[in-house]
C-alpha cells in the first residue's frame, strides 16, 4: 500500500452477511472502505456499527448498473446467497452475476484494481467427486431452479478468467463453501439460521429430505480471513481456490447439535427435499493451505455457540424493541 494514503477497497454486497464482516475487518486493517449494496438481502443494520467510521462509506447501488468509483481493490460479493432469495427473482440473480460481474470487471480494467470474485461451491453442483478439489468441473443442472445461481456463478468465473487472459486483469477467485455466523438474516432460509431460529422460537425444526445429505460449515471469521489472504496472495495466483471447513456433517447431526445447544423442546419435522439439492459437499482445501497458509480455526460447536447467542439477542430485541 502507498504509505501516503490508505488502500481504497470496494466491497459489493457489503451490507450482506459476509460483506458486513469483511467491511469491519478491512476497516480494522486500516483500509478506506466503500460498501455498495442494493439492500435486497443485506440491511443497514448489518453495517450500522461502521457508519460513524471516518473511512467508511455506504452507497445504495445495484451492480447491474455501471459504477464510477476509484478503488485499489474490489471484493465482488453482491448476490443473494440463500436458495429462497436467489430463486425469488431468478432473472435478477442471473443479471447480478453476469451483468454485475461485467460492470465490476470493467471498473477493475479502467482503474487497474485487483478484483476478487466470491464464487461458490455451487459451481460443483451435486458433485460426483468427493471431497471437491478445484480441478473438478462439476455436475450442474443448467435449467433447474438453482441454475440462476449455479450457472450465473459459473459464467462469472468464465468472465473473470477471460478478462484476466484478454485484458491482463489481476483476478482472484474464491469458491466459498457453506458459511455461517452472526449477522445471517433470521429469515435467510439457510439451514444454520433456520434451525437456530426455529429452536429458539420453539417451532418444528425443518429437516429437508431424510437429513442424511451433508454440508461442511465454515465460521464467518475464518472465511473472511481466507478472503483477505487470497486478495493479498502472490501475483499470478488467481485461484479458483476453495474456502470452507472440511469437517462434514449431515443435516440431522446439525439439528442434534442445535437442539443440544439451545436446550429447545422443538422436534425435528421432515419436509420434502428441494429439487437438485446436492447430496454431499466437502471442500478439499489443500490448495488454500499451500498457497494462503489458511485453514479454518473455529470448530462447529464453538461457532454455533456464538451464532445462537447472536440470534437469542436479536430475537429478544425484535420482541422487546429498545
Ligand atoms: P447475503 O445475501 O447476505 O449478501 C449478499 C449481498 O449482496 C446483500 O447485501 C444483497 O443486498 C447484495 N446484493 C444482491 N444483489 C445485488 C445487486 N444487484 N447489487 C448490489 N448489491 C446486491 O449473502 P452472503 O452469505 O453474505 O454471500 C455473499 C457472497 O458470498 C455472495 O456472492 C454469495 O454467492 C457468496 N457465497 C456465500 C456463501 C455462504 O454460505 N454464505 C457460500 C458460497 C458463496
Ligand atoms: N435444509 C434443511 N432445512 C432447512 C434449510 C435447509 O434441511 O430448513 C437443508 C437443505 O436441503 C440442504 C442443506 O440444508 O441440504 C443446506 O441448505 P442451505 O440452504 O443452507 O445451503 P445450500 O443448499 O446452498 O448448501
């Protein structure tokens, strides 16, 4: 970084779950942060503690429209991540992934900024190889209800690599696996937030299918550390690189853990499995370990304790507003 001025970092989707943690981390690191968000799934509340920071700015903007700012680095996180939200307006999800990526890549090209894409384990679809290394090309349905997200993210990766090859852009691509923690939206629909909120409200815990499908859950602080390390990685290292926790759980095991932690009287209810729901998912993180010296530190049990505390407080504030 030029010692005469702070590094200027643009975070798209900065008012979302991961984005808000990333903005806070970058401010702690001494960067000037511009958070861009259309508030589709993100909220001002997520970044409220940062609003008075002298080096923080929030812009309400949809990245499907061009943006004129002058960053040194761009983290492109804008995109709803939860199946219920990205399927709510699938055409907009595709536009965010593709037109949004083209706009952010165009911005990076003009300003010569380094640009990081928040890609996803969903590029592997319902994987036939397990665990998933970055060399696996995936098993994705191109026309199903998840395709707006999966194929949108796959095409965004294509765009990143074409801008890199064609225009020499300095790109970094992270394939993020299921991440959880405080600031997830209570109605987000993802499994960790659903199970915790259902338990705290004494409602049935909705396990989809028979609950034997697996996921690997990464605590958000670990993930943010991985993103920052990737942005700072050596010149020429583009990824894609898997960022996720390689410890795998079934959804029934997750439900048991949440029931144990919350002491709830809620019971498990089995609901139908959504179409194209991947059977199993677990990252091979050897590339991240080798290139970034990164691996997750937070065990699921401890991350869940912090997440349960967060939702307990949030729900009590909703019930008894200050
Ligand atoms: P999130 O839904 O909480 O955050 C996404 C943010 O992007 C929200 O603030 C939303 O309002 C904003 N946004 C959406 N469309 C936009 C647009 N067109 N213009 C501007 N802002 C827009 O989700 P998250 O969990 O924080 O995910 C962040 C990124 O990480 C996403 O790109 C997601 O695909 C990726 N990712 C997340 C996970 C995970 O488990 N959380 C896993 C894989 C990949
Ligand atoms: N799931 C579940 N109950 C819920 C929400 C999700 O059993 O209330 C399951 C879902 O079918 C999937 C897993 O949990 O198998 C993870 O779902 P999530 O939406 O969190 O993420 P993704 O499917 O994108 O990995």
